[in-house]
């Protein structure tokens, strides 16, 4: 893929003109410095920015929207200390450890497929999978592939090479592992493992031929510079999908008292990430309801987003699937169809 050019200082006033020529016309994502200039744009340029991000998405990704459902196979009780996460067993947060059985997993996949979703992601709150979890995932993936027309993705934390190979052999086609934030901010967010350990898992996933899904959470106290750094980190990884979450401060977690990201900042970030990653599936994930409200969903989908999660998230409620699907219908954006024959 063509590298973004190395740039020096770029003024906020110029960046939209540059982005139109570089990203929209030529499909070359913004550099870190250019992304920072976008993140610094005034509110009165926000509409223009969202319009450009939408044009970029339509030109380089098309009008289709990818719909995904997620399910938690193992909830809570995680030994890691990600400061935003109510599933850590180290904080006094209200999520209790629980396992889901295989019939319930298959039923959830069926319900997800009924919404038109093409992706079903099995998630577990763990540092990395142990043998019990790997066995559950193998049984679950097989049952879903036998009974439901949907692609199966997994998010099971950090993997060994052997686990990567086994997941690829099971037919898991995409693996989610978020870098969560910029490398320079990561030690303020997680202390029980490193950004580099996460990067290693992503590298192995890519090499094994699975699609890479990697994003993070905005609004965790990062500076605008770090937000731009994170977009550049992701651009260097070239993931197939980037889920963008906005912090929904959970009671009992170390980030429980952080302020919710203002809507304008969240929308500016969505557009900036689209301009840094013109061809990536950019998915609205958790926290958008509290950050953006109903109106924001529309602005985001018209401002660079081309994928949504339907239904509920792992520990918080989302919007009913119908609301999102109605919105896509109203905006005349088709739901992406399955392109793999099972
Ligand atoms: S984000 Fe994942 S690894 Fe971190 S505490 Fe939560 S469940 Fe554990």
C-alpha cells in the first residue's frame, strides 16, 4: 500500500484542501501530522470535515455498511487491569464472571444473522485463552458454521503462535485485538501487559491469513497528539477493520470518573480516522450512544463510518438493532452481503 507522505507542520486551514487532493482523489491516508491538524479543526469546520470523510468512505469503500453482532462467551473476572474495563477482576465493578453454553451461542448467532449481519464475534474476557476456552471456542465455531450462514470472528486476548494456527484452522476468518490507544499512552491505561505484546498477537494473526480487526477507545485522557499517534499506529498496521469505541466511564473502574468525550470531538475523531484509513472498515462500537446520542449515529454514518455493531455490547446496552437498521434504510445504505459460500 502507498505510504502517507512525511509532512512537517500543516495548518488547520490547509488540511481540508490537502486531504481532498491526497485522500479523496488519490486514496493516500493522512500522515500523523495531518491527522493532528484535522483533530484541531474548529467546530465551524466540522460539517465540511464530515462531508469530506463521507465522500472518502463512499469513494474508497462504497455505500455498503457491514453489520456485526457480538457475544460474550466468558464474561468478567479477567486478571488484567485495563483501566476502562468493568470485566477486570481487579476492580470493584459489578460484572460477575460467567460462561455461556454452546446452544446459547448458536442461538445468538442465529438471531444476529436474522438482522442481516454478516459477522458474529465471540468474545472472552481473558488475558489469553487457556485450554478450556480454546475447546469451548472450537466447539462453538464448529456448531455455528454447521448451522448458521455467518462469518465467525473471535476476540480472545493475546495468543500464542499455536493458538493462532488453531483458530485459523477452525475457520475463524477475523480476529479482534485492540491496541486500545496510542503506544505512548498505553502505560497509563494498562500495566499488566504491554502494547508490544498486543502488537505481536496482531502480527501473528495477519501472518496466519486471518483478517485483522484492531481499534480502541477514545476519550481515555489521551491528548490530541496521542489521538493522531494512535491513528498513525493503526495505519501502519493496515487492519481490515477498526472498531472505534468512546469511553463509557464504568463505575468502579479507574476511569469511572473521566468525562465523556464531547460529541464534536468524537465526530472530529471519526472523520480524522477515516481520512487516515481511507479503505478500512471503520466500525462504530461501544460508547457512541452516551457520547453522540441518536443524532450522532446519523452524523457518524454520514461522516466516515461504514460498519456498526447491532444490539448490545459486552457490558452495556446498545440501541435496539431495528433502530440502526431503520437508519441505514433511511440513508439508503445497503447492508453488506455475505460473499463467502459456506
Ligand atoms: S479489556 Fe480485555 S484484557 Fe483488559 S481487563 Fe477487560 S477483558 Fe481483560
